[in-house]
């Protein structure tokens, strides 16, 4: 899956910056979409297990002690870490001395968001009561001027707004805003929403382009996309303007992080990561053309940029985003939709550097790619983005959550010798609630709505409810997707209404058929940017059938990816496959898949919750005859063996063992 080249840098102009969008698509809110089938099972696991687990583990980590002003402060629970060498001898706190405890508010914000969407799906009065109590704590903690940060109020008082570069102050605010929006949408309760509106108003009084305000922005992007959500749910344009300011100001000179460091008496060069590429603040965003730095931060920035491009019709941002999209998808993306190979910076290194066994590929980064792709679709249906959103959703993101919703991956390698297994919690627990909230809100990624159009981006059993031209419409999908490519869609408007229905035709399906009420439609005539656009007056009972062929494919990497040279990966439909030791007799690194081997798909309803496996006759290097040494002139003998592959997302849900995505190609 590759991207086509994009235009180079565009010069901003006022009309582009302030113009209205030509046609903006916005995701349907979670309460307007019921999800069943494949994603329904995963959302159910989050609602019945993950949401409670997240809350309980936040309690066990002592997070509630930090936010509750009626209890003694817990002090520093998680030690500070990562001073740069030239700061290590300095006394006290320094710019690069941080602890993951600083962003506990963000973990609670994502936990609230996961709980909110889970409560909408399945009533859980006990969990709701606990979340209400957390919200009450934040209400009591909030200062009179609206400021709200448990770290800076309870652990490091007196230092607020002094280190936006390192300490996640606005990042935490962003996640609490997203939690507030979700809780309001799912429960109708607006206490946390009102709390976060007051905090956002305070932030706008401190930061901004106006004289007397700090020209700051966050070292870890997140608040940008959160403010867009806040603006949409409240109708308050001031929050959209604040989000736009954070996008526009990033990377401008004089550099705010330099000025901020000097103001607190620190040397700007005494920075652990040495370059502002780490936080994508090295140059203004409209001039950027390489994905660099911390992968999650990058995805959140690009998500915010896409939101602002949609809301303001800003083509200068769109051009930059397309350049960045090209750079990611053609040079820096794992086949699973994972990204960021390096543990050192939790992010990008150099083009085509995609190691498999040591892949960092943080769950949050793949979730962030889903966010970005979804927001690019706000500017109009385009399979260039939706296909990649699907790839990341079905592979590199949900691999981070066990099938029963109880265990988690932080890193998602494409090869394991059997020692990489899911864990219950992490000292930096950003991934569990991030994958939890994404799965719990999956319905909002299925559909997006414009004034007179609905786009269907994802397929699977679901029901969407929306209004077009003042007419309520219900749209229902029936499908076994991703195991089967047949999709039946029923449209039920309360009264006949004209609108365009956009249906994605994935690039992996070279043979697709479409009919409406039994009448065949020529896809070539109605398809643009990978979406079939059907405009008609829809009446109750209209039926659309889309048949997507799901071929088994052998996939090969660009020869520049040295780690995958001479190797092949398997896919079927949106799913990438891997081999696990538990299904295969041979050691996995000894396997070779001949190019002439036939590959079969098998429906396995009792395996891993119900999956389709792939099997083939492969060859394996025999291990006998090597007793006399490590090397010899005669190659190992090869024997036939049966190879079985399972979807990558489902690996490590049985007994621990080896795993491999890229097989030797024979």
C-alpha cells in the first residue's frame, strides 16, 4: 500500500487560512452507531473487562491520591529519569528530568473516555459511580482561575506554565478534555465538560498570540485535537481558534522552548533529545515534509493539523499533510500499520529502517495513525487514507490488546523468540487506555457525515443513525467482515431524501461488485479516490450490496528495507498474518514459503474467538547433522512441513512462543 507523490511546500495566504471548508465530513458520535460482529466483540471485551481494569489499575498506581485534594499528597511515587549528561550534576529539577507520574491526569482522562463509551454500550452503575467520584475530585481540585493539573498543584506547586517542552501540562489537559466530551456524549452528564471548559478558558488567557500572553504550545501534542472536539460539542468557536493557534505557532522563531528554558534559568541546549525534531517543533508545521521524532507526538500533531485543515478549509495545511503522509507510508511504516522503530526516542530513525524483532511500534503510535487517517477523511472520502486507517486498525493497533481485554502490549514487534508477552500494567501506562478508548469508540470511525452525504469507511455489522436535510435516516450493515467480503446495506429514511452515499472500495480488492435493489452498478463509472459515490433519492427499504473479493496475497517490501530482503508476508483482505510456534512444528526462522506453494484459507470458528487461518506446504531447514560444529560447507537438508498462519492481531493469546511476520521467500 503506497501513496502517490504530493505537491511541495505551499505558501500560506490569508484566504486559505480563514476560508470555509468546501465539504467537511465529521465522524458520527459514538452514541449514533451500534457496532456488532468483529468490532462488537472487541468493544464488548472493553466494556466488560478493560474499562474496569483500567480504573482498578489507576487506583493501584495511586493516581487517585494525587488528584484528591482531601487526601495527603502521595509525593513522587515514580522516580525522575532521563537527565541529559550535561544536566546530570545539576541540583533539583531540570528541563529534561521527568517522571511518567507527571502525566497521570492523561491516563485518567483516557480511562474516563474508555469508561464513557463502554457505559453507553453496557450499563455498569458501579463503574459509573466510581468515574463520577473521580470527576468530583477534579472539581474540588480545580483552582478559582480554572487551572487544573494534579502534578503542578499537588507535587510541584508554583511551577505551572514553566516547562511546556517536557512536562505534558497541555497534553494532560487535552486528554481530560477528550474524556469530558466523551462522558457528556455518552451519559449526558456535563460536570467534567464544564470543568474542562473553565480550564480551556484559563489556558486561552495565558497562551496565545495576543500581547502579554505566552507564545507557548505543548511539547507533546494532543490538546489541539481535543480542543476541536470541545469546539464541536459546545459550539464555541473560541476553542477552535485556540487549537488553530497551537498549530500555527509551533516551530516559529524565536523558539518558545528556548525562551522558556532561559526564563527558568536553564540552558536551552541542555535537552535530553538535543533536537526539536523530537517534538516536531523544529520548523513551522506548514514547512515540514519528513516524519521525525517521537511517533505518537507526530501522529497527534498531524491529527490536529487535519482537523484544522478541515474546519478552516486550509489548503496550506492539507499540502503539508500530504507530504508527510507520503513520507510515512512510502518510507517509514511497518506492514502492520505500526510505526516508530526505535526505543531510544520512541519514534522514527531513518528512511526504510524497519527492524522486525526490535521494532518499537508503540501501540499508541498505531492508534495515533488511526486518528490521523480518520481526520484526513474529514476533507473528503479518499481510500488513500481509509485503507491505511483500516490496516492500522486491524493489525498494529488491536494487537496491543488481548482478546479478552485484560492484557496489553506497549511494543508490537513483527518477530519474537517467545519472550515478548503482554503485561498487566506499565510504568508508562499510556497504551492500555488509548487502545481501550479507540476500541470503545470504534463506531465513530465507520461513518462520517457531510451536509448531503454519508461516507462508509469501514465495513462490518453495525447500525448508524443520522439526519440529512432534516430527515432522520437509519443505515444498517450486515456482514461477516473481515472474514468475508460480502456487505449488505439497508437504508431506512423516515421519508424519501436525496443524498450521496460514499462506499469505500479497498485497494486490496481488485474484483468488487456493487448493486442497488438488485440492479448492477458499473463501479468504474461511479468510483473516485477509491470510493463509489451513489447519489439518489433514498427510500425506505433500499438495499445496497457490495461484494469485495478477499484474495490471499504475498506481499514484498521495498528492496531498501534490508531487514525484509528475501522475505514475504501474507495478507487476506485487511488482515496481515503471522506464524506462531504453537501452530507450526518447525522453528519459525527455518521456514521457507515456496513461490509455487498454494495457500488456502480456513474458517476456524473455535480458534482465537473465530478467525480465518492460512495454510500452505512449506519447506523447513532440518536441524540434524550439526553436532560437530557451528558451520559446514554443506547446506542443511530441507523437509516439507505444513505452515499455518493466524491474523497478526491475535498473536500471543495462547501459550507463549515464537512469532514471525516476514517468512523466507523461496
